[in-house]
């Protein structure tokens, strides 16, 4: 197909899926709250059935759609909802599997009852952010040809599928069956929601279709349905623990509080527990790559976690995600991407800021670098823009006829020149007030990336 036609087809498929999402939300609003979860699963199951059948004819998939895990029943839904699922599934098949998987995941999570969604912290990550985090993991030293990788909250496979693709690329030219077996050995997901675990496997099936066809076999199960917080590491540990863990305050049982004591100070937040968990599952020298809220950087409730990270796995790189609504369909609150190296040098790390580009792509700008405070449980101050980068690192300031020039410690000219009016403003900013938003206490219930809500 000509490239322009292909582009138009993809655009039109995106419109159809978008419209389908709105129509599905409207249908769900007339479903009783206690039947909403079954409704969400039935619509998404119908969508993935249609998707699979369409993709199958395009890609010559030889296998039937994977069976659902034991205990997951699919309820019947009104004809109108079934037709809608069919339409969304067929349109999604025109998109890259990772984009399709994300959009079907958004369908699932926005149809869920609000309370169940909040309890699970089910907010899936857009593909461009996943790829960015995986690039940061590469920069931190992850070798996709050999790394063992865990996503302890894998949802619909947002990270598992692109990681699997990188594993395949890292083994290019090798026997397909051996590569498939190798991925089964090296890739692991945990997920408490059995339906989401099934979605992950389906997305993996499509993302690895070429390899599976060549190998003449399907990928075995790589997702374990379990409560991650109850798991204990066995063996050497993973080279990379990656993901977007659930967020939100939780009340812990006494044994759980004891288990995570080292990272707790006051209220527990799920993402803090999952960060502590990642440390336990990562081998010495391995990398943690997480999407989380920014509140742990300075919030008092996260001081024990900051201390633990500073001692055991200092951050290597941080990317702040632009907070404007609509930047990423599913992201509302202050979010960052970070890599940490277990046993790494607590020297300095780099900071980037990430904003939205065209069609779900992202733009990345360098903001500077940071060093942890001497006592790492203290707030971590870091720049979020080039201008703050200049302010927070050691600089000298010259004022000449063109205004103010920032000079770095190495003598080079900084990235910005401010006219005199801005120079006055900047001179009044200290590192603390440049980052004042992070010094606030975390919200009562930190619900991260979120999309349009339905009445619960
Ligand atoms: C923020 S979503 C992220 C999903 C996926 N990694 C992504 O980035 O799109 C968090 C996921 O964690 C799962 N989850 C919540 N609590 C869990 C637990 N205790 N054990 C395992 N999974 C859990 C939720 O069901 C949800 O799918």
C-alpha cells in the first residue's frame, strides 16, 4: 500500500477507536454499578475477539485467541455493545499492536467501576512513554539480548510487549524457536487482575506474531496472576524491574507493615511499596525503571523510601512528564519516569522534561543534572526546565549589554540568556521555591494518570 494511503487508514482507524471509546462510555453509564466490571470485561473480550480475527487474516496468525484464565466468565452484553466492540476491534487491527493494546486497555479501564479502578490503580501507560522509559533503561546499562525483566504490575502488557520486541531484536538472526523459549525464560509479569493478565498475553501474541509464525509455536505463559506485594524473590534477581505501579494510599495489615517497614514513614502509598518491592527483585547492579508520581521527591511520607533508595539504588536519570491535561490521554497528575541502579554510585544523575508531540509521540528536552542531598531522606531538589537546571547547578551569572548570561561550572555558557526583566525574577528564585510544588504533602489519595471518569 502507498505510504499516504496507509497513513490515512491509520488516522481513520484512530478516529473510529476514539469514537468507539466515547460510545462505549455512554453505554456503560446506563449499566448498574455492580454489573459494570462484567460489562467492561465483556466489551473488551468482544473487542479483542474482533481484533484477533482481523489481525489473524492480515498477519496469518495460525492460532485461535488465547483462552481466558480459570474463573473469568464473560457475561452476555446487549447487541448494541457487541456491535460496538466488533467495530473498535476491527479498527484497532489497523494500528501497531502496542498502540492497539494501549487503546483496548484504555477501553477496559475507563469502563471499570470507579471504585474498582481506584483500588487497582489501573491507569495504563501510553506506548511513547513506555518506549522512553525503556530507552532510559538502555542508557542505564540494560542489555536486551540477555536481561531478565520483571513488570510487577503488568496491566495489559504496556511494558511486556515492547520489552519482548527488544529481546527479539537483541537476538536477531538466531533460531526462532530458541528465541521464543529464551523470552519465556527471561520475561515475567505479575498482575492481580486475571482479565488484564490475559490481555497482556494477547498483546504479546500479536507483538510477537512474526517470531511465533517462524517458530511454529506460541509464547508460553509469562504472566503470573498474583498479589505482587505477597511475592518474595527467589534466585539471583532480575536485571531490570520495570513498570508503572499502582498509586494510592493503602491501609496495611500488621504483617505487611512489618514487611515494608524499612520504606514506610506514616501513611503507606502503593507506589512506595512497589518501589521497595522492585529493590528486592532487582539483582545487585541491576536497574529499576518506573513511572511514578513526583510526590516522593520531597513529601514527608516518603522520607524513609528516599533514604532507602539513596542507600541502595540511587537514581540515574529522571524525566518529568509535562502536566498539562491532555498531554497524554490518560495522564493528569505530576508524573515522572526514573531509572535507579541497585548498588549504584549516588553521585549525580541527569534530568529531562518530556512533553507531547504529534500523534501520541513525545518530545524530550534536557533540563540538567542533580545530586542527592548528603542525607538522602531529605527532599531531592532537581530542575524541571532548562532555566531551573541553570539555577540549581553551580553557575556564575554575568550581566552585559544583552542581559543576563548563565555560565556553568566548567565555564561554558548556559543554555539561556535572559533579558534584564527576567533576570530580576530569576534572581529572586531559590532552589526551594523553584520546586515548591514538590514540597507539598502528597494528596490524600494520589490517583495518578487518569482518564474521563464514569459515575461509579
Ligand atoms: C498503573 S497500572 C499499570 C499497568 C501497566 N504496567 C501499564 O503501565 O500500563 C497498575 C496495575 O497494577 C495492577 N495491580 C494493582 N495492585 C496489584 C497488586 N497488589 N499486585 C499485582 N498487580 C497489581 C493493577 O491491576 C494495574 O493493572
